[in-house]
C-alpha cells in the first residue's frame, strides 16, 4: 500500500456508533413538516452531507411524491432543536478496534483526523461523550463549520492536509461509510479511499463510488496498511 501520512476518517457510522440518531432525527424533522420518508431514503440521499444540504437534497429527490412546498430551512431549524434533545441522553461508543487503530496509525507517524458533515458543536458533543480529545486520541477535527462547501467537495480534506503541511494527496487515506465520503476522497485525489460497512450504506451503494477498498469494519485497515 501507499506511504500514508494522513488518515481522514468520517465520524458517525465509520468511527463513532451513535445508532444513526442524526439521520433518524432528520427523518423526524421531515415528518414534522408532513414529509414521510423511510430511513433508507434519508441515508441514500443524505448520508455524509452537511445536514441542511442533506435535508434539501432529500426534499428535492422526493418532491414528486407530494403536492405541497416544504421550506428546507425551517426543517433544518427544527432538526437542530430536535437533535439537541436527542443528544442529551444519547449513549455513543466507538466501533470495536477503532481506538486501537488510531494508536497504531499514530505510532507509525500517521496523523489521524476526523471529518464530518456535522457542525462543530455536534461533532464536539460526540467527542466529549467518547472522551476523545485532539492531541490525545486524534490529531485533528474538521467539521462543516470549517469550510465553505461541504462534501463531496475536497475542502475538508484540503483543510486537514493544511493542518499538517501535507502537500501530496497520494499520501492521504480517506475512509467513510457513504458514497459521498468516497467521492470526497477522490475529489481530493487521495491515494487510498476506503468504504466501510458499519454505517449508512451497503456494499452495493459504496461500490458505485469505486473506492480502493471496502471493509466490513474499519479496524481491518491495520492489517492492510502494516502487514
């Protein structure tokens, strides 16, 4: 495998198991506005995206199914309030082997950065629940608040590279649980893109983005990179 210097990992569904609470809350906010969609539909059209963009895209993709207009900004405002309540009592964990993978990567000199379509406040609340801190378990965090354009734009990965003065994207690995994560990695010209099956999308959905690898679990990366 390539000489990786930076590994950029998505959060929910990839490194963090929060039982799809964000996408379930997106679905509930849409339902409050009279838009009934399945969780599968939310994941298909919204996974990995900045959440206003996810809501707007879901509404666009399902507009033929209704005869009334829906204000995406109003749904997003409801979503943010509903998410605060959902997170108040939410228990989250990392996926098995992920913290150990971070340790191994960092021991080999690979910088570990989490990136996410969540805003900073939401992402930080997840880190707090896990007890993860920048400079301890991870080297950096890049959120939707840090960039002008979210996924599949390369901006978050570009930002992560800038943090550590990495100029050649061939030395960067991007991993995530959705097609848009893979597209983001490809748009950044990452040397390796990895799809993982613990989160939002199926193997068949991930294959459409043509990642370098598709793994059942993220911890399998250790054996691939350092065998």
